[in-house]
């Protein structure tokens, strides 16, 4: 089974959030998950939901602020072991090119 999630963790305040985001991402390193960060959040992949949820909880707790907002979207594909990259590969096949464009 492969569990894929999209995670955004940030304090509610003004100014740069990069140090807080870095703390949340660093917390993921203690878990058996892979991840890729992009400008809007982090995609996390794990073999099981319990490991994924533990990692997400640690990321949330790693942000030290009076108020922290966490957005989590989970795709728990229980009948497949396909990695998250297979979703991107499938879209690329339909497009006929890599689904990325530089400005």
C-alpha cells in the first residue's frame, strides 16, 4: 500500500515563514517517509497511514507559535503500491511532455 499526502503547516502571523516551514520539514526526517517540498506545500509518501500520520503530527508540533494552521490531504490507495511519481508520469503520457513549464 502507498499513502500519499499533501501537507502545509504554517503559523498564523506576518512575515517570512521559511524558518517555520523548515522546522516542520526537518521533523519529517525522523520518520520512514519520503517527501518533496514545492512552493505551496510538501508531498509526503509512506507505506502506511500510521507512519504518515505520526510524521504529520511531528511536523505540526515542530512549528513553535501561538497559532498553527495545518492543511492535510490524504490519498490512501489501498489496492496499489505505485509511488506518487506514477501519478505525474501518467499525466505526462497524456500530455505528451513533462508537465512542467518554466516562466
